[in-house]
């Protein structure tokens, strides 16, 4: 694959009460954002935490810390498999564009006050 470059994907829009956890993200930053939404926002009564692949363990840790700190939250978990298609453009003329398909485990957790 050294003769190919990966085509960047457009960023997905996220809702204000949604957190997408990355494997390289910092737990305290995710926690402060979640507390700000759940404690101080009159607009939202729930928060959605999403993660995939290696970030799932960090997302589970964040969910448990939020539940411990705030308390009286209802939790709905959803585990699924996502199919991700990566597209590659050739660096050298004469090569065809190519795609790779991979399956990744995804985790969604809704924490609600209601």
C-alpha cells in the first residue's frame, strides 16, 4: 500500500449531547463535558457516549465514572458491528483506486435522568 494514499472521510456531525470517545482522548476532558451537559444544561436530560474498536474500554470507564459522580441515571447499552470502507487513491499513474472493508465493534451508551 506504499503506492497509495488514504482518501480522508468527511467528519460526521455530532449532537451537542453526544460524546465520541477516541482511544487517544483524555478521560478528564470527556468527564467535564459530560458533567456540564448533565448538570448545568436545561436543554438535555440525557447524554450519548459512542466508541468503537480500542476506545470501547475507555468509554466504559467514562460511563461508570459519570454514573458514580451523578447517580440516579438510567443506562441503555447497544453493541453492534460497523462495516468501514477505506478508499485509497494511487500515487503512481496507471494504478487503480482501491478500497478495503473492515468490521469494527461499536458501543453506544445512553445515560438518562428520566
